C-alpha cells in the first residue's frame, strides 16, 4: 500500500529525528525551568507573610486555570511588548522565538504544579526535622539543601513523575506557535507523502516509548530514594492537580 | 504604550464573539465527557478481567490513547482516517468528514483512556471486605456493583475525576488546528485582525478561568453532597479515614 521509496523514507526519518531532538530539548529545558522555579516558589511561599501567600494563590489559580496553549500564545505574541515594558528600550529589540516562548510558558505553568507538590511535601515533613536542624545550629541554606529538600524530593517524586509525563504530552503544543519539532515534522511528512496514518502513529509511539522509558527510570530512582526507609511509606495523595 | 495592557473598547466589542467561542468549547467539553465516560465502563471491565484476551486489548487501548499527545490523536483522526478508503465511502463519513466529528472522536477516545484508569483506581480502592459482606448477604452481583461498589468508588475517585475533567477542558484549546472556532481560535483571530497581543488572549484566559473554576466549585459541592452524612468533614475521605468518618457520623446520630 505504501508508495514511498527507500530514499524518501530515509529523508523523512532524518527530519523526524531532527524534530524529535528539538522536542526533547524543549521538554528538558522547560522541565528544568519548571523544576527550579517550582522548588523556589514552593519554599518561598511557605512564608507567613500574607502578601506572599496571596500572590501565590493568584499565581496558582491563574496558571492552573487556563490552557497551556493560551499561555504559549500570550508569551509568543506579547512577549516582546512585555520585555519592552520591563527592560525598556533594550527589551524591545529582543525577538521571541517559538522555542523561547515554549520554554517560558511551559516553565511558568508547570512551576505552579511543582510548587504545589513541594509545598505539600514540606508540610508533610515532621516538624522535628526543622527543629532538629535549628537545635544543631545548621545554617538555613545547608538545612534546606541537605536536610529538608532531599526528603521533600522523596515525598514529591510520584507527583513529579505525573507532572513529567503530563508535561511531555503538552510539549507538542509549541509546534502551533511555529516550532519545527517532532509533530511539525510528522505533519509535513504526512502531507507530502499522503501517508498521515503511518507518520502520526509512529510519532505517537515515539512519545509512548519515551514516556515508558522515563517511568522505568523513575521507578528505579524511587527505589533508590526509598533505600533509607524500612518499608515504603503510604503515598500521600500527592498527585498533580493537572 | 499605555499603562493598562488591555484595550477596554476592543474587549467590549469582542465579547460576543468570545462568548460564541466559549459555547463551542463548552459543547466540545460536554459531549466527549459523556461519550468518553460511556466508553470507559466497558473498557475498564475488560481491563480488570482475568481473561488475557479481554485485558490485553483494553490495556493497549489505554496505553496508546493515554500516552499519545492529544494533538497527535487529533491529527491522526482528522488526517489519518481519511486515508482509509472504506471509511471514506462508508456511512461513518458523516462523523469523520467534519472537523467537529473528528475532534469529538479524538477527545472522547483520549478521555475514555484516562477515565479507565480513574475508574479502575477507584474501584480497586473499595475495601474487599465490603464486597464480601454484600455477597454473604446474598445481594446479586449487579446490585453489589450498582449500590455498594460504585457509590464508594465515586467518593474515592471524585478528586481524580475532577482533575481529569479540568485538564480535559484545558486540552480542548487545541481544536482550532482542525478549523474549529473555539474560544482559543476566536482570540487568535481577533489578534490577527488587530495585532493587539494582550486584549483578546487575556479575555479568553478570563473565560477559561471562569469555566474551569465553575467546574471546580461544582465538584466541591458534589463532594460535599456525597459526604453530607458527615458534614463536619467535607474533604474527601481517604480509604483509611473512611471508617473513622463513618463512626463519627454514627456517633452524632445515636444520641
């Protein structure tokens, strides 16, 4: 049924491969941004300051309540104007690429989910962990870095895995802002060869394979992080509110 | 550039168009939610069956339609199915020939796959002893499912169901790629006419936010109504807390 020559197929496969690399880069960049932002926001917004708490509620509600695609478009179309407003003359000359808009949008949106997970995990830690660190006069930076956050990561891991796989499935949205990623390459190949079924199923399987591989890794990581526990503790319902 | 990024006149003018877009989004939410849920029940039973011949296809369905990004599913249905000659000449072309039909099919399949997992998780959370006790009382299997397992599963799974519905609503924003003018598409077309990057998209964001939070409030009320027997503890009881919550509820009734 297929009327593709081998050379053609190899060409399209190369394009798909290049697209897949861009998708992966986008995904890793935005997950890293979301993770760093999310942990920072999660720790900072535990403060008792009423304004910080109010700001957190607004931020979480807004970015959990609108589609990621909308945030991507907002930053892609309006990013230059926003930068100009913040940085003045210098910012106006910065052009927003689809890649940059995608990383910024996915990072900001998913930072909210990760911050929520981190907050939940910190609140689930026994108070004694903080009191003990204070009693031993451990400086705050070391307390967070070496005592609190490692335990938080263990508690938040199942939720983080959820965010990870959910975010992976949202990365193709950036192709709608014009990024030449895996999905865009598949669409071009599908249109040119009149074999849409083949290319879209192959793309879907690639996503599923990557997702399965990362789930396997996550299970290994979970086993490693749990090595200090006598038995796996009951998982708190830390699933991401996606 | 004025201080406010929103052009109020433009926002007021585009309100009717955005509202029409919202109605399309609501329609594309409600119909797939119903179809997806209806599909999820039989697939979930197959997935939980001990017969491999039933469980394996159901599991494959879930892995594929949950694992593939919604955008690719939509492309697959919209572009890919038209490639099949038999389908193009068959009676189902009424569905697959229109963008709306394709979007509803893709969204329903995706939602069904997620709901299979939500349902399965909730049904597995029902303590086995309750089912055994019902069997010992001679209640038929159908009635145990309808009146014992489902009501409990609904309470355990409500939060997961809410999360899925909310993320589903946000997922519908991509249907503009198959030429449907939903809320996102209306905002985009206003942007293309006016080159105002903020007003239309922020207005659409407000609509989405209101819709999503309306759903959240609805679920909160639903959860409260389901747990009205222990009004003090409105939060969803986890499997462990249920027994305690029920004891507390009885203690109030007894005196």
